[in-house]
């Protein structure tokens, strides 16, 4: 039996036995003690929405081209990726290493599926994830970035992807991109019915058009595991948007937000009070869409707090709760409350409180995954995949 004993300056220790937090009364004789140096222990965060197949992480700088619309971004992405020389596995793997070193416990990775790409992205991300299974868990969403109905053959590729590395069926703006709300959702929910796979639908459309789609997705959600990503129409925080909070809670539809640039951000307080499951993610990281992002989910909790005007300790802590517990719940992972029996997936950071950690965005002094120290001061201890 192996054990690690984490000692803090405060009169509070953490005992880890066989990958789980243990009761201090059960301390074994062969314990190894690590001095936590007064650091604060936090549950490891989860990145519930990221696009690793697009990233240029650890590659030469990519200059982005101007884009006015979502379709401009999509078309520019295709052109830029055609010129990338590093493989998906290489680029995604480098970003996984960086995220794990900053404490990320798991990813929900959206990977483009289209005739022009085939399933190369799914294969590449899964290859990188399998090599790093000791660092983080990865779920793959088969995502129709170029359109579902408008790109014949995409639906068939998405279904095939579930046998070749994908876990979840993705969707994209049924009205804004495909121009057919019911046709798009018929395909998605039909796939979910046949395969039993969950759904995760990007919804950038705003205003009444976006809210109409939210309502229809919620109406169809019974018996399915459904997430709406971004949900910008709900982030506009209008009376019409808030009137859907109870509908979402009752339907079991979860939401993810990424606290991006000038885009609407989902209101943490209103949604969580209504009982809606809310998680957060990085979205694109150094890809053809954006030069920003680094996969650091402690920093993302900071952005979520900043964008939602969090001020009190409770409001700041709630943003980390979204990142850690909301993400874990969305991905079906065990919750980490640092209590006996919990998975030993946590970080140690230099902060006096959770609220201070959200504001200061400290680089973890230690990252513990399954009871094993995998990173110190933002660097993996073992960089080569197993």
C-alpha cells in the first residue's frame, strides 16, 4: 500500500491512501510526508469545453485573419488548418500537458467532424489522450463545426466516430448555421436515441432566435443527457432569458460557458439558484479563431468572476464551484470535497482563501492526480507520455 501525507502550516493535514483521501486516523506506517508549506488545497478543476484539434499550442505563431461573422471564422479555420504541419495528436497532446500541469483534471474536447476532415481529429485527440490517461480524463464530442445538414455525410461520420474514439454527439446552431431547427435536432436526437450517446450542442444564436432553440432542445431532452454550450441568448440576461431557468432545471439540460471576450456570459447566480447544472471551459486555445487561451482553469474561474462582476467571497467562490464541481458533474466524475473517500485529485496553491485564489490565479505549487504528484510550480514532473 502506498500513501502520501500532505502537511500544511494550518492545523489540517490531508492523508492520501491508494489514490483517495483517507481519514487521518487510518495513517499507515509507511507514509511519505510532503510539506504543503501553508498552501491552500482546492479540488482539481475541469475544462468542460475545449477545442484541442484546432490548437497551435507549442507551434510557431499563427497570424489570424479578420472575421466578421461566425461563418467567416469557420471558413478561415479550414484554410488555416490545411497549412498546419504538426499532427492533431502532437498539438492536442502539448495542450493536454500544459493543462494538466496547471491542475486540470479532465476535458470535454470538441473535435471537428466533416467530410473535409474525416475522423482524423477524433483519432488524433484520442491518441494523445490515451498516452496521457495518467494525467487527465478526456471525453470527445463529435462536433459538426462546418454544419450538419449543409454538409452531406457529416451525420454518418459522427455516428461512426462513436466506434472510433468519440463519446458524445455534438450540434451547432440549428437555425444560425443549418437554417433548420427541427431537421437539425431530428438528426441529433435520432443519433442519441440509436446510440445512447449524450448530446452537447453549441448555441451562438442570440435573442429570440436563440431562446426558441433553447426551448425546443429542452422540450426534447427527456430521457437524454443534453448540454447546451455557450447559450449566448441566455447570457443576455433578459427577463425572457430568465423565464427559461426553471424549464432548463426541470428538463435536466446542462449549460457550459467560457467567459469569452465580448460574448454574453451565463449568469452564475441566477442559473445555479434555479438548479441548472453549469460548467465552464476554455473554448479555443491559440487556434485560428483566437490568439488567447492557455488551458488554465483556475485562470478561467477568474475570467468568469470578472465577467459576471463577482465581488463578494461567496460570488468569487461560486465561480470556482462552477469550474470544479460543475465540470465534474457534467463529465460524470466523482466530486472532490477533500473528504475521506474522495478521489485524491487536487491542487495546492498560494492563497489564504478560495476567493483570493480566484482573484490571484496562482500557478499550483503541486498538482495531485490519483494521489500522485504530477506537477510542481506549473511544470509536469513526467513530460513524456506513458
